[in-house]
């Protein structure tokens, strides 16, 4: 299952030009193994949403990346029904009869949000799903700065960027190039000492199992 053209993504890219802090995550991790879900929950983040491709699975795959099994199990134990996947393919109008979403739910054991608008738009649909939890108590985790991180910031969520992708093999070639560009821009903003806007709920380094600098990229 592929993705149709993301018009909202283009519009939001122009917003980022005017306000680059929109693409800067509150936290940067290597991958989901570096998130201490228990500490994150104790800090006040009571719901969590994930991108799928190259955050949890290989591109366009349904199965969890095997090294993530322990971390994913812990996430589901801590957040129970308050964890959901928001994909720009599965669960959207591109997903005929939502068969892709159903397959992912079976493979990963969590709900896939059905939504009309694609990230970085459509956050109201996620907020409706988690209602009455306020946006400030929701974390969004993903590998893409211009979609996942901008999406989270647009709606007041805590944003977590997974810097190391599962694999570039089989990914959309344009997505690969844009992600690499995003990393270069994030590195530049970091050197300029430009930081994300402070989140409503202070979350410190205790929620990370290990610290990885935003300037460290695993992509070769």
C-alpha cells in the first residue's frame, strides 16, 4: 500500500520556513528502545501515539522490527489502551476497506487510527480519539521531522524523534532524501542553538534510557 500526494505536507513545509522551531523535537532518541515509558508516564504523559514506517516497522511492513520487541512490550504494558498508531497510509483513504490498518493491528497489538487528513494535519482526529486527555499529556513519536514532529507541535503534544531508521531499503526514494535533508537542517538548527518550544509538561532526561545528541545520525 502506497501513499497519495500529501498536499498538507507541502503547506506545512512553508510554515516551517517561517518558524523552524516547529520541526525541532522536544526529545531525540536513537529508537524506541531509548524511551523509558514508565518514567514518561510518571512525568504526566498519559497517552502516546506512534508513526509506523521506520519507527516501529520496516517501510510498508506490518511486523515489528525484532530488536524493538522488549521496548514495545513495555510500552503496551504501561500505556495499555492509550497507545495508537497514526500512519499516512494505513487507516487513511488510501487504505481500501482499512485492510492495511486491520493487518497492522493484528501484527502490533494496538489500534491504528482511522483518519481523513494526513500528518502534519489532522491532529484533531487523534485528540478526539484520546478525548478527554489534553494534548499536552500526549506524546507523538516518529522518524520524520516535517510530518511527525510538526504534527505533534501543531496540536500541543510532546514530540519525540527517532533518529535511527529501521532501514532505507524499500522506502520511498523521495522520503529517504527528505528525511536526510531534515536531519541536516536539524543539525544546523542545533549548532545555531535553536531549540524546540518548551512543552507544557517538563520532561527531563530520566525518560531516556540513554542520551543521543540530535547531531548524531545513523544514516550512511
